[in-house]
């Protein structure tokens, strides 16, 4: 084992602070990565503050971070895909059972025994739970390591590992392409990537936001139209017309308002992880034979496909790059939806700790 610098939270109410954590020495199949950038996902905030306690309680101390980009420092003897110096990435998953039907279908994200990058039991026994990317290094099985296209800005590429794949995968699954009308609800980290992908796939893209201040940005990011969701007339104008709506909202809200925006056979796919159950009117779904769906990140092969697509189309997240010492301030701003449109930690700032 060796020690890594990191930031962790000791409880739901304490701020994140500098610490030192153990990492395992690379086994034959492992890649040791020097972390350069790590994005800040709303899931980091929700888990640090133990907001999902009824579903996946947080084990403290927690080291969050699952939007990791870095450089390979060392590889185990059996590693074939990577060598020291390569630009690589790690997302939300670091292991799965490799034997279930989902793993066999390249859907490790749906494996019942997957290991999340942080706050999952650590199968290697290095620590009670896995520790994430707010750290200067990480050791990961090569199967869960992704290759970063070398033309991409690295800070902007880090959020692709969660915000990117979580919006790309359901848009692909529900057949978003040219001629389709697609709604993106919530212009945050996931939402702004959803806009970029829907636009790149050729769909007519409409953003739903609570905030008039975000209208200009939504158009710049690729939206064809913007609806301020508080405005009932604007909502009514689009009722019954969408093929697909991707809902990225991180808090409880009225789902029927978006079910009613769907055309017959249209699909509302949820990715926002809200703490409490949300009621839905069955009639809204019955009328028009509409679908209500969920989606969780994406498999490893699809994550690489998404990264390659981003390389080809030069797509990255719009990031506010911060030193790790500003992470608590960034969390407070993220809780208020005040970020354009993803915070990303420059890990070189850990050196001074
Ligand atoms: P984010 O950057 O905070 O964006 C969420 C957006 O939702 C906000 O910018 C805001 O957009 C809107 N919003 C927030 N509170 C709202 C409310 N009370 N009512 C209506 N709209 C509200 O968060 P994120 O990182 O994109 O993550 C979004 C959600 O997805 C989180 O719950 C996160 O945990 C979850 N997540 C899920 C997966 C998955 O695999 N399914 C993966 C990653 C994250 P406007 O200001 O434009 O209204
Ligand atoms: Zn995330």
C-alpha cells in the first residue's frame, strides 16, 4: 500500500478537508493513475451530505469524485491496453462481477455487484470503502480505465465521465437523432451535456429551465428553443410534442408537467436522483401510451464510444476550474444551481497540502 493526498468529509455536516488515504499497490491487472482533474457531480454533494441515506447510506470518511482524468503512472504485468504516460479516465465504476447477464452484455452499470468509485465496499480491503477522485492518485482494474482522446481539453473532458455518459446513454437508447424533438430538463452539469449531445445528434433541442438567466447560455450550448418552466403559457405551447425528454433535475418536482409534454409513444427518461418518491398520474401515461424510464450512467464500452464521439466532434463540458481548497465553496454554489456548468478540480492544487 502507499499513501495518497486527498480531500475527505468526516460527517454529513463537516466541510471537506485535507487528508491522507491508502491506495493499493497495482496488481497484475491494475493501472495506477496520477489524477490531473476531477469534476464535481451533484451526486458527490448528495453523498457527502448523506441525502440518499435511505437507499445508499454514506460511510465516513468519504472521498468523493468520479469524473477523473489523469496520466498513467504505472501498470501491472498483465495490463495490455495502457502504458505509463497515456491519458486516461475513470468514471463511476471501478469493478463489477464480470459474470452476470448485464456484464456479459457490456452493461457493467447494471451489474448487481458493481463497485462504485467511492463509498462502495472495497473488495481489495485497502480501506473499508472505495475512495474517489478528490485525490492525487487512484489504482483501477484496466477494464474500468478509459482512453481520453488527445485533442480534448483535459479539464473539460473530466465531466464526460459522469455528466457526459449519463446524458449520452439514454439519448442513444431512446433513438435521438435528426428529426426528433428532444427536451432537456434542468441546465446543470448533466443538462448542459444533454443539450450538446442532442444538438450533435441532429435533434430539435428544447431546454426547460427555471431560470431566465440561463436562456442565452442554453442557446449558445446548442438549444433551438428555451422554455422557462414557471411560465404556463410557454409550457402549454409544447404540450404533446416531444419524442424524448431527459429530466436531470436533482430535487423533487412535478413529473406530470413533463409527461404531458410527450407525444404519443414518447419517453420521459429520468436521471436525477431525488431522495423522496415522486407521484405520477397514471392517466398522463395511459393517454398517448407514453413511457416513463430511468437511466444510470452507462457501460464501459459505451463510455469509450461517448469519449471517442466527443473527440471526433470536439465536445467537452463547460467548466469552472477550481483549486481543491475551494471545494466547499463550490458545493454551496452547486446546491444553489450556481455553476456554469460544471466545477472541475485542478488536482495540482493538492501539492501544497
Ligand atoms: P446540477 O448541476 O445541480 O444540475 C441540476 C439542475 O436541475 C439545476 O441546474 C437546475 O437547473 C435543476 N434544478 C435543481 N433544483 C431544482 C428544483 N428544485 N426544481 C426544478 N429544477 C431544479 O446537478 P447534476 O450534477 O447535473 O446532477 C443532476 C442529478 O442527476 C442529481 O440528482 C445527480 O445526483 C443525478 N445523477 C444521476 C446519474 C445517473 O446515472 N442517473 C449520474 C450523475 C448524476 P435550472 O436552474 O436550469 O432549472
Ligand atoms: Zn456523477
